[in-house]
C-alpha cells in the first residue's frame, strides 16, 4: 500500500511530514485529486516516491526530498506534477519518469544517484526542466519519439550520455 493515497477528487495539503517504507508508492495521486507537499521527506518505496497516475490528477511538491526508491523517484503516468527545489536521490530506475499523457515541471533542485536517467520523457509525455542539477546518473535526459522536453539552465553530469533526444527538445 501507499503511505498516502489521494483519490475521489481529494484535496490534500501536507507540510513537514516524513513518509517511509511503502509497498507501493509513498504518495499516490489518483482520480482527479490534488496533493500539495511542502518540506517533506519520502524514503524507501517499492514503486515510486511520488506517483501521479490518472488524468486530471495533480501533485505540487516544494522543497521535498525523495530517497532510496526501488523504481522511479517521481513517476507521472498521467496528470501533472510540479516540483520546486526538490531533491530526488538514489532511485534504482529514473529520478523522474514521465509516461504517456504525463506532464512534469521541475524548477530548481537536484536529481542524482539514479541508475537510469535523471529525466526520462516517454512518448506523448511532456517535461519542462529549469535551473536544475542532474548528476551521478547513467543518462542525463532521455526524450523519446513523440515526447517533448524543454531544458533551461540545466547542468548534467552523466556516466554514459548527458542528452539523448529522439523526440522534440525546446
């Protein structure tokens, strides 16, 4: 189960909480719900730290830290996520994965220690990354065919490739 599951058009605001050890995602946003997190720490999840999985669902995270996740630090399969000054560290997959129908905006912060990409934008997904540092990842930014990504003032230090683009880069 998730530590926090928001569904049924729920509106949730959490400040200064610590979420730890979940069998699924630590925070999951579904069914048109909106979750706002500020100054939270999320550690040790099987799927994702932050997970937005249905259209019209929205997550806003400010100054949060996501660590030691077996999947992606942030997974957006549909809906929207906005990350401001967050640290995503130690994901065993990607720091941020954006799947078909997902939209992510990253402003500031750090994405590091992912075994996959810092940001992976899959087909029909969108990502906008500004003023962010991506380091100690296998691939910096991966933009697949049919995906769109905007990068502005992004620093990347990757083990293999810093930028791989098959889609559109703005």
